[in-house]
C-alpha cells in the first residue's frame, strides 16, 4: 500500500480521505498536512489517519502527494518542498484548478510524475466527476493508483491532451452551478404558478435527482429519454419548444465556451512565467 500525503486538508482533501477509508484504504497509510493544527487533530480523531502541520515531514514519508491547496498559493507551498520532493520522487496529484503541468513541474524541481485533476464539488458527497491528465513520467501503475484515489469520490475520466481539461472545467468543474441555477429558476417559476416555496423546492430537487439517476442508469441517451417523456402536443412539448425556440442550446454552448476560455486565462495568469 502506498503512503499518500495530502498537502492541504480542506473540504476536497477531507472528502478524498474519507472516501478512500470507506473503500478499504488503511487510515495509517494516509498523512494529512495543514497549517491548522485544529483541522489536523479533527481528521486524526475522525479517520485515524496520520497528521502534521509540517509539509516537509508529510512529503518525506509519501509515495503519492495530493496537492489540495488554493491555486493562488501553489507556488508558495511547493517552493519549500522542492528538495524533499526531489529526494523522495513521489507521484504528485494536483486538484488545484488553473495550474498547468508545466508550472507544477517547475515549482517542484522537475521530472516528477504528475497527474493534474479537475474535480467538482459533488465529490464532497461522493458523486464527483473528475477529468485527469498525466505527464510522460507517470507510469501505467501510477495512473491506476491516481484513478483509484479519485474513484473514492465519484468517477474519473482520462483526457488525451492537457488543453481538454479546460473543457472538463467548463462541463463538470463548473457544471454543478449550472444545475443549481436551473433549480433556482424552476423553484421561482413554481412559486409564481402558485406553489409554496417548500413545495416548489421539494419537487424541483427530487425531479433533478430522479432525472440524473435515470440518465445515469439508462442505456438510452439523454436525448432519447427526453423524447420518450415528450408527448406530442402535451405539456412537456410546450415547455421544451419554448426552451429551444428561445435559444437554450445556443446559450449553453456560449456559456461553456466562456468557462473554458476563462480556464485558459487562469492557467496563463497563475502559472509559472
């Protein structure tokens, strides 16, 4: 069993650690490092993991290092770890949005196996969807290990080029917020149609969950599922026609393109110069 160190022990790291342990990983093989001694103590008591406030100590024991810090502090966090990383030569897994492989490679001293991951917030309830891309130094066995770690909180999909992670960001990374916005709009529309806020909310959230569950379990595509519930001249058809005629498909494409473009910009703004 590899020893896995988490640099940063916030919500995403905590979700990954909890999911791994629930899937049978030995808690003693996990080390969490965070500036907050209180946070570390809470995780040690909750999961039985190892913990420290010293990043160098965590890295010196690790075969895999998951970097779970805010993108803006990635360089500051990695700089003091360069010597320890070069000595230990672990695989790095970054879950920081907007930091490309080149920047991580430069800041960690170079030539380490690095997997860049774009997760999303449903990982916090083990329903995440992550995109993964590895540099040339990552072996097949290490790819399998990275995939196993991310599988603790949902599904993970490998992409063929690093630039595709910008599209992953647009589709799944930012995607939960799109559905939350639609839920908001449906709740408000339901209230205007006479439902109480509680009733409109319950119906909207359960409908969203039910539709997602059906789509994930069915052999039919979402388009086919939509066709099957859209009776000619019925109520659903009226709503769907309104969405389509008012340009919803084009608006979605425009929105995701904007998100992908911003992901590219962030890599430029936050990366190594």
